[in-house]
């Protein structure tokens, strides 16, 4: 705003913090894009001027620069390695070339590019923020695959040199609780099952969007998770066989934010679970440590006197799942991971879910991940907390619960434990790639336990 005084004709320009932040982001984005454009132009000029050492080197580098990539995978960071590692392994087994980009310098998958032969797997850390967005906007590729939603909505924009953008759904939920327009502008989406297709088609119809290609492939991160869980379960069974006494074990693993049960019920729920000698493991969502650290600190202080309560902040949940008899949660994705891997029941807190700011706000039906919770285990409210121990005992002793869970998994998660193979077959077809059996490099090594 302009502020005039009677004494002077000076004007003071005022920018509120939100507008200033937006303008700063726009300016940095423009500068970052200009950086890559100028760098490319300078590189072309140097090459044309013959400043490289030899004609052969000149030709090789020019070809590498001008040739498009067949397949590009983009990851926001190491938290998504559970999805991308099986895909990279399948690409390697088939001798298919690809470029893996990550915004996380600590992403272990970046090191895999140094272990491939024949140049089939290339990796590159592109940084985060405006630098990453600018790099993605200058890609040349037939097919770009990403788990990041919001293409052409937020910062990640299409490159004119990319023929096809694919979104990979990396969890079994129906995606109703993604931000609006998360999937609208992708050319195709890899789905887990029919519940996700229902949401995609409904949103297309509501918004008049072009119908994208939807492929039922499965939840790719279950490939590695199921294998690791089998090892953890065998270890847990051996330890249990040697133990004289094994208490009932409850895993408390919620989502984060306004729909998380730690934010809603906190210490009271932890104390009720710890009654009667039950061993309670509290495993907060990884995002909680970044978004609500004060809450976690207060809850840890409140539960410090409970000898049978421990906190698990490790990267991998398989060990905690393998030793737990039951899970208590909310709408977190671990609800389905736990049920589908272990076949054991899940108790979920029954409260009104806040749909504001999510795709669910526009949908005329209840999200699948809420409606299906009753098949995984009993839904409980605050009035049930005094009888929580009895409810847990009833659920663990239920004869039909495991069969309900098995049927739910069978119907809504196709190719359970082996989805990456069909995914790569489809990716190769869309990118017009043929397997090269004479250049197979075998299995890439594991890069650590995915989060």
C-alpha cells in the first residue's frame, strides 16, 4: 500500500509476507530455469567451437546431449526407495536403460548408477526446490514416471520434450486424501486396484478432464516389504519360541496432522493401552517429527513413567509389525500394510475425518480407506477406552478376521508382492523399449531398508 504524509511526497511500498514469499519463489524459479537454459546454450557453443579434446569425444557428448532418455524416474527422496528400487532392479534384469533422478543427496539409490554396466542405469541428484523444478522442466524423455502428485498444478511443470507422464500410486489407499488436482494432468496412472480407478474416473467426470490411461499393476513397495517381513517374522517366531513368557503386544502407529490420533487423543490412549501389562510400541508417522515435534516431545514425557511403553523411531516398520499382535491406528497407510502383511486385526479410532483441503471434499462417496476399516477390525470411540483390553482380546481371538483381511487384499491390491515386474513390462511397452538379453546386468544390490 502507499502511505502519504502531509510533509513529504514519499511513498512506502509494503508487501505482506505471503506475497513476498510467493514472489521470491517465482523469481528464484525464473533464475533457476535461466541457469539451465544458459548452461545448455554455452555447452552447445563450446561444442560447436571445437573446444573439446577430440572429434570422437565431441560426437559422443553431442549425441548424449541430444538423445532423449527412454525412461526417467523421479523421486523426491530416500523415503520412496521402497517403490523405486524394485523398478530399477526389474529394469536392470531386462537390460533396459533408464535415468533415475532424486532430490535427496542422501538417497541410497543414487549410488546404484555407479554399479551398473553398459551405462544402462544413470543416476543424478538434482537438488530440491527451484533447482529441481527447473531441471525437470528441461527433460528430454519418452516417459517420465514419478510418485510426486500435482503435475502442472504446483511447481513441477511439463517439459515440452517429454512425450508421456506417468504417476505411480505408491500406497493402497484410494487417494481421496491427496490434495486437489493431484492426478488431473498425468497421461497415465499405475493403480493398486479398482477403488483407485473409481476415484480417478469420478474426478475426471466432475472436472471435465481428459480420460487418462489407468493400469491395474499393484502396490510396488510391497515387493520389498513382503520379502523383508517374511525374514522379520521368522526371526520373531524364533525369539518367541525361546521366551518363557510373551506379553500381548500392541503397535500404536497413527498418521500425522489434524486427522492423527496422537493429536486428538494423546496420552490418554497410550495409558489405556498400557494397562494390564500389555507391551505398547508407539511408532509415530515420520512426518510427525518434522511437523509436530512439540507434540511428540510432550507425549514422550507423559509416557516416560510407563515401563511397558516404548517409542520406535526407526526407518523401517517391519520388525515392529512382526512382533505385534494387533495394530491401533487411524487413517494411516500402515493400517493396510500391517493387515495385508500379517493378517492380524487393526483397531481404528472412529471419529469424524476432516476432508477439507483434500480430493475427498469433491467426491460423492465415502473414501475407501474409511469404509474398509470395519473389515480389518473393530472401530472404537473414546467411550470404548475403558474396555479397550477386552476389545483387543476379542479381536485377536476372532476366527473370521484373517479371512476378511485376505479377501480385501485379494480384491484391492493386485500382484501382491510381485508388482514391479508387470509395471516394468508396461513401462517398456509405453517407452517402446525392447529387452536386451545380451546386456543383462543381473540384480542390483539392495540399497537399505525403505522407510
